[in-house]
C-alpha cells in the first residue's frame, strides 16, 4: 500500500495502455465480428478492504443475456461456452489486457492477490488485488487442471482445494512482500507468458510443415495420463513451498 507502489502502477499502467491500445482495439474488433454481444466482460470482484469493484476483461464466452448466471462460475479447458476467439485469448492471456484500466483507476495493482467473486473470496484483502501474483504463477494452468475434474465436483474442488492453497500464498504475500518481490513476480510472469507464446508459435509452425500422412493423432501419447486428483495434489506441496521460500528470501 506504499505510495511508491501506487506511483509505479500508475506510470506503468498508463504506458502499457498506450503501448497495447492497438492490440486492444484489434481484439475488441475480432470479438465483435465473430460473436454476438459486447467486447468487454464486466463482473463484480472483491477488492481492497473487501470493497467490491467491477473488473474488466475481454469477453471470451458466448453472451446470452437470458442465462447470464447459468453454469459454472469457473472456467475449464474446453468449456463449451467458450468462443473460438476466446480460446486463443485465454491461452495468450490477452483477455486480461482491459484490467490495465482497473490498475490506472486504482482498483487493482500489477502484483497482488487475484480478485475473486464474493462467494469464492475468503481472504482479508489488506492490499489491492493484482493482475498477477504468486498464486497466479503457481496455478497458471488452472483451467487444464479443472478439465480433469468431473463437472459436478468443480465448484467444490475450487472452494475446498484450490482456493485454500491460493489463500495461503496470498496471505504470505501480504505479510512479507516488498517492492523487490513485485518486480520478481512480474519478471516470472513475463517469462512464463513469453515461453507460452514461443511454444504455441512453435507448435503452429510444426503443424504447418508436417506431412499430411503424419497429421493423424497418436493415441499412445495419452496412455500414461495422470489421474484427475494426482496432479493438483503434487502441485499443492512442492510448488507452494518454493514460491513461499522465494518471497521469504526477499
């Protein structure tokens, strides 16, 4: 909550808005051209001192006004509500760009606990929520993890397994983080996003140059897939401790 951090957020937020404004205009146009509904998605989230605010994102799902509250409150990989453009926006995290407006307005920071909907928030928010954070880095593949959970158990799994682990990391951040911690988390986020973009572009390049005879899927690749409960459990132990240790070092 220091003035230095707020000044950093404001200056970097304005600069990022100017830098990414052409991409934001293009993304908004693609959303409007490929699906019905507004380009922006608005939702109430819990912010500083438990005060609610409206978070801004690019819409990645079908807009059905009559069923706005229908379905899961969380998103899984392969969600049937997802639009074709929305799938790629989420993969590259471009749907988060409008949150730069939330940062400039003072609702959010670049680094902090991710803001949740009221029914999922169990953390006392003593700092501004962030676009990225320690929990965001650790659970960067949350949608693919949830895809392995049966749909009827997804909400319970999020509230009883994932959110407590996120709360533990976020509480640790609030208690011990310094300005250097924010810079390190930002660097890790940029590295992970760059790595994801590189892997995606490399995959597209390989597919475009692969002979037609070898483009059939290989069933053997899926024979050793881990169970739905095994992978999240392993993440919740070693990676939580590694993130906490890195923040404690700072």
